[in-house]
C-alpha cells in the first residue's frame, strides 16, 4: 500500500479551522517536499473553491430577495409561514398526538364531572327554594315590598315621571319660601 492509499484509510482527526495541520501530524510522520507542495496546491484550490462558493451563495441570496420583493413576500409573511409550518410539524409528531388525546379525555372527564356537580347544585337550590324557611322569608320580603309601596305612594313607580318630580319640587320650594303666618309669629 502506498502513502496515498494510506491517507484515505487514516482515522486521524481532521484539523479545525485555524489549527496548524502540521502540528497534528505525529513526530514519526514526515512529509517530503513533493507531498508538502501538493498539499499546498490542494489547500489553495480548496480555499479558492470556498471563496467562489461564498460569492455564488451571496449572489443567490440577492436573487432570492429580489424574487421575494417581486412576489410581495415580506419578513412578516415569511415569519407567519414559518410559524404555520412549524406548528404543522409539531402537530404531526406522535408526542403531540398522544398529549392531545390525553388532554381531550381529561377535558371530557372534567366536563362530565362539572355537569354532575351542576346538577347536584341545581337540585339543592330547588330544595332550598321549596323549603318552608325560604317560603316564609319570601313572603316577608313580598309583604315588606307591598308595605313600602303603599307608604311611598301606592302603585306608582318611585319618583314618577319627570314632570311630576319638577312640579313637586317647585311646590316644595314655594312653600319653603313663604313667610310664616302671624299665628306662628305670635306663638314665638
């Protein structure tokens, strides 16, 4: 096996950006001048390809922005589409489906329980309403209401209409401004 075949099968770590490739070679490995020159050419070629790809990507991004502008797609619309797509992806997961089923069942059980509690409360309120104590209280309230109505002015609504209120106020103010009679002055 020659050195080039060995290079394909090596399991050495690939140096990260900024790392010195020569520093990662073991001390027992040394490269000939030819191999170093070939690696330098390959390095230059890869760097040139990266630069070209960066330029192509930038041109494609500009073209993308121009197409979106012509179609009237703005950032807000993109955000809405991304959120809708994300929500669709979430709802398609099995975890979401299981959670949704569980919550649905819990909601149905809670609804049934609340309905049952509502029925019990309604029955109890009916029992209270039909109890002798409540009937007695209701009668007393009705009697008090009727008594108050007759004392205030019969069956007329409290206050009467606007004209009646104005007349009664005017009469009250005229009576209050009249001078006292002689009999009242003598009794003093």
